C-alpha cells in the first residue's frame, strides 16, 4: 500500500451481472479511478488481484459458479494473502453474518460492506470507496440499523445517544460528519466517543484503531 | 368365502381381477380354464419347489464346506437373498393363475450401484419375509402341491383305466391297490365314476391352488396399509423437496433478474443526477425517482428473503436464526451448539419452525423476551423456542403450528408445544439427522 488517495485508485471489480459491472466501471472512471480488471467470478477475481495488485477490490457477495457467498469468501482469502488489502463488498443481504465475517477477518481496517442499493447514491458510494481504500471501515446504514435492533450485553451499557454515535461511526463517518448528522457540537461528539470506548473496555491506543475496535464490537454477534 | 375378502383386500386392489377363490364360486367354473390353470399352477409350484429344495441344500453344503476357506461366507450371505428370485417367480405364477397382479414390496434404491442395492435389500423386511417363504416352499409346500395334483390326476385316471387294464389282464385288476375287480361291468362302472369324479376333484384342486395363492399374497405382497403409507410419506417428501427447489429457483430468478436490473436502474439515475443542471427541477425529479427505486429494492429484498433466505444456504442454521432474531420486534437471544452444517431439508425445516414460532410469539404471546436454543446430540437436532408470555397456544387451532408439524413430519422429526395457560410457551422440534462437512463454516 503506497498511501492510496481518494483520487486515481487502481481497482479490481468483480460482479457477475454484466449491466452492473459495466456501470460500476463507468461510474468509478468518472470519479478519476481506474478499473484495471472487471471480472465475473471468484476465481477470476483472485487471479486479477494477483496480476494487478490493485489499491482496492470491489466485489459482489454472490457469484458463479456456486451462486453462494463465493465473492465474500474470495475477499477473505485475498485479505489473508495480502493483509491490509482494502476490500469493499457489495451485497444484497442485510444479514449481520455476512458483514461480520468480513469484519472479523484481519483487524477490520480497510473493509467495507455496502448494499448494492447504495451504488445509486453515487457521491456517497465513491466517498465510501475512498474511505475503505484509506484503511477506514464502512458498514451499510441498513445493516447497522438491523444491528441496532439487537440488544447485546456490552452495548446495553451505552446510552441511546452513544449508540447513535457508534452507529454513525460504523458507517464510516468522521467526527465532523457525526456532529452534522446529530446537530451537536464537536466537543459533545468527542465526549460520546470517549464514553463509548470506555464502556466497551477498549484498550488505550491510537484513536483510529480504537474507533475500528468499537465498530467491530458493535458488529460482533 | 372370507378368504376371498382377505385376498381381495390385500392385493386385488390394483386390478379388478379377483382372486382364484372367486373363480371357484363362479357358475361356469368347470367349463372355464380355471381348473386346468389351478392344476398347472400346483404342478409348476411343486416342481419348482422341489428344484429349489435341491438348490438350497446343495448351496448350503457347498457354503458349509467352503466356509473354512472364507469363500463360503459370501456365498452363505448370498443365500440370504435366495428369497428374492423365488418370490419374483411365485408372484408371476400367481398372476398366471388368476390374472391378479401381486405388487412388488421392494423399494428402488436411491443410488445406483450394487452396494446401495445390497444395503437396501438386506435392510428390507420384505427380503426376510421372502426368504422365509422360500424355505417354506422348498421344504413344506412342494410335497403338498405335487400330492394334490398327483391324487387328482391319478385317482380318476386309475378308475378310468380299470376296464382297459382288465381287458388286457383278463383275470383281475387292483384298482388303486385297494379294490379287486373281476367283472367288466364293475370296471366299467368304476371308469364311469372316475369320469364323474374328475370334474368333482377340480374343486379341491382349485381350492388348494387358491389357498396357496392367498399365502403368496399374504407373505410376498407389500404389507398393504403400511406400504401405502410409506409410499405416501415418500411422495409427500418429494413434493416438499419440489416446493423447496421451486422456491430456490424463484429466489434465484428474482436475484439475477429484477434485483440486478433495479440496482442498475438506481445507478443510472444516480449518474443522471450528476449530469443534470444543479439548479434545475430535473435534479429533484431524479432524486425522487431514485428514492422510489430504492424503496422497491428494499421491498424486493424482504420478499426474496421470505421466499428463501440465502443466509441459510450460505451460513447455516445458527446464523439464519440469528438473523430471524434480529428481525423480531421483541428481544430474542440465540444460542447454538452444532457440530457443523446439517442437511438442507433439516436446516430448512428447523429455520421455518423458528421463524413461525417467533412470529407467533410477537403476535399472540405478549412475551417481553424469547430465546432460541439449538443443539445436536446422538443423531438428533433439537431446537427450542421459548418465551415468557401468557401461554395457551393450541397446536390444534391455527394453521401456523399445524403447518409446522407437517413440515417437520416430512423429515421424520417431531414438534412438541408446551403452552400451559399463564405461560411460558416452549416449542421444541427434534429432527434425526447426520451433520455434513459444511463448506467454509
């Protein structure tokens, strides 16, 4: 990873639907990114990553030949082979288990899990691509919403407001974006995040890393 | 004629053709071919029984002799299947006797190959019933068959032959070694009696043949009711499998078709929005269209998940139940302890019990929390869905739980519901199964 920037990323795209695959290539090109390989199945994805060493992999979950979660499993294999390879998974499933598998593999940095619906929100989608390429974590708001309905122990200790903040963190938003979304001051967000990190018993470490850990805690079953 | 009723109930159901009993009672019996068929039937069964007897004894001796060099052991094992060809032959003979088909009680192996065939045959009760019948035919029945045919042909034969023999001998003739006949008149009278006896003896022959055929039906035909129930159970399982396959197909079609195209549509709308002049009315219109498409996508996703949850196929029962718990409006805890993936029909049955039970809890129980627990022990998957609600759920009422019981019955499982008034309610499903080596668990 030679410090990828939001502009001019080299990407490998794996998606079995031709219409969507071509659309993604066009869309990413429009924002100055270059799709070095666009493939239609998991095997070709692994080969393309091997050949091109891209800055980011964008892959569908469900792909031929098995039409099960082959794309997701390929992503996990790729991340195992190349730790820190940013992967953005596009999915039709809101189920927690898909996102959890992705986030549990490795340290949870540089991964994204978005529903395909989100591609239509072009600017947000491209922003998510940039966040993941820069080592951030992005989880689809719909998946986050699903998770929030679940009451689990460590999260029980959070106040509703803190949970809101954590959910926005999981979506990959910065402090400033959280301030805007919740219409609160920067200091208030900082305080909430501090409380969250404390209540989740996260070890003192670099701020970004602790944020990721908090998000992982949030996503874990 | 109660025997006829039994025979009819056992096997006369496939064709209208009745049993050999009915032919005896029919008015034109003597003029029909039935007596000759009966005699022929007994003659053939008698001879084949004799041959079988010889064959079995010979094989047993050979197997015994070779047992010392281990070759005899498989031969002895093969003798266990001796009933199969015997029974097939006997069923065919009965059909020759009275035209009524005797159904084959054996099942068709699910997999091709000799091993699967052998495994199935050795497990089937019918195989051992047939072996028993083969032994009976080889050591008990054939002397009776031959004796009856022999008597029936020999007695009138001797009587009729008395006069010609007397003429040849000139002095006297011993009819049936019992009556000494000297006069031609008596011999002629005996001959006449023999001719009259022949049709009369047709009745006992037919009765013995019919009795033997009934025995064949009783022992070698499928066990009537049970067989039919077994067939029904299998056909129901096939139907459920077909429904399941169809659901998957619909899910796949929607995923590959409508869902993909809608995603492409929202993407196209998103790109169009970028191109539209920022201050014009077009941007707002495009945004509205995109919102609409997004909502359709969300609805479609829910629909597809309801038809067939892909998470069940991809990640198995615990994760799919976890997702069902996520969706429940009341808090649900889940805990699973399984050795791996289970066969798809089992996972599917278990999953739908959990979702239906959770839906019932949310609708009727008034519970504040619920739990889903699954474990596997000694060949059984057990899944329990419990709540702290007011109880009083009646499995007899409402189609939800009955439908569940049907679904579980197909995979040989059981569903029990304990729901005393005042609660709590516990739904337990137990399904026999063997874990499979799941991929990527």
